C-alpha cells in the first residue's frame, strides 16, 4: 500500500523536533544538518514547513543516478538508496525539484527520507500532529476536502 508523509503547514510550530529525532535515529546524534527532513522557516511571515523526499512516482533522482543506486520499495512506495552502489556524484540532489535529497556533511553521503522503515519518528514525535503518515489515497481525499472548503469560503465572501 502506497504511503506518504503529509504535512499540515498550519500546524507546524517550527520546533524542529522532527529534524532532531530523524538525525538521532539515522546518525546517532541530534544534528539538523544530518536530518532527512528539513524545516524551512520564514519567521517574519510566520511560515514554517517541514520538507522531505516526496517519493515521486517518476522520481527524477532515480532516473538521474548513473549507477542505479536509487530504487523503489514497492510495498511502501518509497525510494531507497543502495550505498554499496552510490558513488556520491550528487546528481540526485541536483535534479530533485523539492529539495528532498540531502547531503550528510560528516559522512559525505547523500541522504533522504526512508520512512524509518515504515514507522516514521517525525510523525511519532510531532506534538502538533503537523506530520502524518497516511495512505496516498487518504492524502488525496483530505486535500480535496480542504480545497472544497476553501472554495466555498471564497464563494461565500462574494455572495450577496
């Protein structure tokens, strides 16, 4: 079943707990520069948004890898890195349209979200529930409902 991380930007407080638990799980240290999720902040606008790999169906990173070090886990729908094959060329970082691929400056390797093996810690530790791990079809339905509510509010603004 295809799963995805869904972010509700309005719930994100910018606490960066997701970055801390991600880097601690994967690298054994709480270091945001080694996290597979990055919180982008525009504090003057009150905008905080976690960014991570979007696990694209036609993933540019997979297509750009010259040594086929990136491949898809069909069960969860995630793109994985085979570090035995990876040559560190960073082409995957270059082509990612979302900035979802990262680079670990200490281990000198590309990094990306791997759903923590099916139990994402960013979801478990997000106190505001800004990040959820859902079936892709659930995410689509939630977005549709939000769009309909937004549209109905806008239409209501212009009603006589």
